[in-house]
């Protein structure tokens, strides 16, 4: 503890309260100019009188004001001695021109000392100083400012002290009981300090904090954390603060030594150790992780981390980041040596092996139109990420893409590879998509008043174990949109497409409707559509409502669908987002044929602070031959199920979205999805619920499920909050015969308490996982964390 520094910090904060700042701010920017003062024969300048004394000639006010408002050349100097009368308000100290203002100015010709008192303001270039009193010794060039001193340097940093010595170059020198308020945030208080001619500030018995030391009303408040040090050096050129003998104090208690600590005042990073993390988990026991950050340059850095466990071998990690002239990339890696989990049995093998994970991604802009991006994610085994709490993903996707985006063109050449982390899925069954090519062109010239888009697309999918498929197609689409005199929005669409497919080993695909016929297959697709929307606007309930009925007619000749392999159009399900789509299937491998009419409406109401939106619709098919739609998707009969979405919003306090699908025969709920948030940014409750009741048993991508997600946070005592969340599987065997859930199966829950203010965040979290995946055991995990603004901790 450094009481004198603390006293300086507290005193300087009190000086910033509006009650004490008012005079300072007023005198700094509205100080009485010398042109509005009178000269006396004794060399003093007193308050302006209503009528000048007869033996005291008046000052030429107009000329003095002109000189004060003239911006001086900082490189120009005046060789004349300081005026005894202060009649021009400009003095020269060394080679630097200094403007000054004061209530009273005295000059002693015997000692060559100028004394200014009362709201003294000195300005030179981008620097300024305000004080109660300033004395300048012409012989020595020393300037001494005392009483509520506020010095602002060319970088915008503010120095508060009771006294400061300045050189004749207007450089601050020795100081006592000072506060340095940095422009980029953070404050330094010290018992003693000195400002060198190069702007470097050296402080002794100092305290630093990145916290605000005043509240929203501008009055003092204690910072939640600070760094105390025997010596602190601030380099404004490098924007860097270096500490010697530093300790971290949290809520006034010294908790951690910080040897070699250095930080940047502009929020940038510097090399050094980061604050360690502490975690306790069921799989690894107690975990302590520490990192060292290396700043090679403004565009390159490296973070090295060591994880030490009581129940597992140590693990090392690193992250390299590099910003180049054309783009940026990063590489993250983890490595350890422990027993691997068998992919077949899920049990640990007898021998220890290398285990790790690498994640790299980046994007480079080759030209204004062309760019290349990529991502690599690979793990040595399927439970490594979950075991060490790095990620909970069940698949890792690696991609590469060359892309061109022009004014009217788009070209993409990409590849995709996926590593499965599911214990029960053979890696050989997971496809590799390479190449994936897509090109589109929209000519500037319209045809029959409409917009034309041309597309070419190819895809090759290979599997070590399973079906291989290659596809290519070309498409031309024409769209014409018009608004009639009565306000209807009419859209006409025509589309032609030609497809060619090749596949083999089709029998290895379990779902028969996905296989298609082996060998070469060809398909032609033609589509015509008319879409009409008619919005009506009016007043209702003190606000504005918009009612928009919509009707769409789509016709497509019979299409050879089941002979074509289905790789990208599997998860078909009628919902509000695809109700009016020209093709309700996702992807390209399935195209909805026949003729259908889709109808529905959108309705919205806006009143002060409230907004309500509703969409409801259904479709009717003119024929009943729908072999490509499984029973339960809502599209397998002439009339589809009813689908809709409702959104309610009240300011930023209530957000509610409900999506549904109702059975057309008995109004049974086939899809029920709710997302709701109530509360402010500090205290809120979130709820997510989804239930899919489609009774589709023969398609692997369309199983029924029911899930509940919830989260709540309650703020108290200004900066504290308690929070909790949970994910629960509500699916039972009646909904999914393959599910082992009994209807209420927790997946993951979390509870915690946290503190967060303007510069500090800390908390403790308890999480429980209810599922064991190999060596990632179910159980409890405790984590203690904290982060400090301006120190890069987290």
C-alpha cells in the first residue's frame, strides 16, 4: 500500500468533481484576456476599471485582441525581454512562443521575474497550462506553476498537480503529488515525478488504474483495481507504461505481484505474461493455465500457453496471428501426450499417444474482385476437444474458396472436407466435396423488361465408404417485378435448367429415397410462377398497421426426381421461411414439380414502443402425386399444413418469436418453436423451446425432437449479478424410438456469480455436463476468471 499515492489519486479525483471543476474549466477556456486589462506604472496589471485613471494611459484594446487571437508560429522566437506591462499577452521562453492570460501580472526589473496570478493560462502550440500562480525567471528560464495546476501535452494527456517546474521550452519538470490522466484511458498518480524534455514521465511511489475515478455525475469513486509500483515510466512516443516493483490490488487488497509489467496507453498489446486461469473439472482435475504474449510487430504476435492438470498430462498451446498487406490469417494449436479413445468402443487405449488439435483460417484479397479464404480444423481423435473443454462441436469442417465478386458477376471455386467427432459414425461415410464450382452473371440489358440471371454449377462428392456423386447444371432465370396502379406488387418468374448426374455405389446409402439410379442420369427443369402481393396501410390502436395478402402460383412439368441422387436437399420441412419459395427443397438435387397455389398474409402493427408482426399461410396442390415428400413434412397431400410466425417486440425489453406448423386435418401441433427474451441488458430471462412432432420414421434427417433452453441473469448491488442456464432434452421414445431419453434429460446446466464494472470483470462459474463421451466424462466443472481493462487480461 502506498498511502501518499493513494492520497494523490483521491485528491485528484475530487478535483475533477463538477463542484471543483467548474472554476478550472471556466478559467481555462474563458480566462480574461490581457487586452481587457489596464496597465499601471508600477509594472502590475490590475483588474479593469470602468474609467482609467488619468495618470494611467489606457491600452489599445483592439490591437491587443488581434495579437491574442493570432496563432503564433511555434518555431519563431522573440528576442525582446518580457514586457513589463504585459500589453501584448505574448512572451518568449527559449525558442518557443508562449501566450498567457492572467488576472494579475507583476514584473520585477531587478530580479527579472514575471509573476502571474489568478486564473493563469499559458499556451504554446498544442500544449497548455492552467494554474493559480505562475512565476518565470528570465535569467534562468525556469517557470514554476503552483495551485491547482493542469498541464495538457500535445498528445492530449492531462497532468494535475499542486506544483510543477517547467523549462523555458515549456516542458514540464519536477512535480509532487500528481495525477496523469491519459487520453486513451487510464490514470497514473504518484508522490513524486519528473517530465523529461522528450516527454517521458518518470514517477515514484505510483499507482495506475484503467478505471474511471469519477461516477456519471463527475464525482469521485474508488477504482475497483489498481497497480501500485515503486517506479513507473511513461513514454508518450511509444505510448507505453513500464512498471518496476508492481503489484495488483483488487478492491484495495494486494493479491498478485506483476514483475516486468508493461502496457500500452492506446489499448494496444505488449509482450508479457497474462493472468492465469483456474479451473476444476471432472475429466482433468485442477487446471492452471498461464500464457506468455509476444508482440513481434504491430501486425504479428504469438501467444504461448501451458495447461497443467492434476489428473492429466500437461498440455501446451499456441496462437500465431499475422496481418499482411493483402489479408490476415491465424494458426492455433494444442498438443499433449495421453491415452487416446478408441473410435469403436469409446474406451481409453492402453498406450499413451500424441493428441492435439489445429485450427487455422485466413482470407486474402488478391485484387479488388478476387479473394481467397480458407479454414482448417483437425483433431487427432474424437474426444480431444470435449475432454479439454476447447469446443463442443461434433464435426470439424475444413474449407478453401477462391471467389470473385464483380458488379454483375460472381464466381466461386471451393472445396469442403469434414472430420466427424461422433463415436458411432465411421469417418469413411463422411463426404468430401471437391470441387464445388458456382458462377453467376446478371447482364445489364433487360429482356422483356425483366432481369435475367445465368448460373453454372458443378459438384463432386466422394466417400471412402459410401456413394460417390458428381453433378453439373446450367440455369437461366428471368424475373419481372411491377407495381400496378392499384398498388399490387406483381412478380413474374420463368426458369429453365438442365442437369447431368453420375453416381456409383448407390446401394451403400441407407435411405432408399436418397440413392438415385447409378450411372449417368439427365434431367430438364422448367418453371413458371406468378406472385401477387397487395399491401393495405391504415391506422389502428393508435398506430399504423399494414395488411398484405399474398397469392402465388407455381407450375412445373413432371421432373425425374427419384432417379437423381439426393445429396443436398434432404432436410425438407414446410415452415414460414420456405412457404413461398419457388422450390421448397433446400439445395438443388430435388425440385418440387406439378402445379400449386400458395396463399397467406402478412400483418404488422406499430404503435409507440410496440411492434407486432404475423405471417400465416398454406398451399394447395393441383395434383396428389407427391412421392418425393415423406409423410409428415406437411407437403405430402393436396392441402399443406398451416405454417406461421408471430413476432412481438416492446422497446428493447421484450422480444418474442413463435413459429408453428399445424396439421391441416386436426390442427395438431407439428412444429412449435419459441424464442423469448425479457429484460434489460443487465437483468433478463431467455427461453428457447422447440418441438418437432412429424412422425417421420424412415428418413434419418427428419427425426422428431423436443428441447428446452433457458437462461437468466439478475443484477444487484450496482455491479454484481447471478446467472444460470440449462439445456434439456425433452424427447421421449414415443417421439424418437432411437432416443434413450426418458422425456427429461438434462444435457448441460450452468450457474455463476459475476462482478462487472467499467474496467473489471470477474466471476466464478459452475457447470455440469450430463453426457459422457469417451474420456470427456460427465460431471462438474468450476472456473474462476477475471479480466482487467487496459491490461489485456483476457
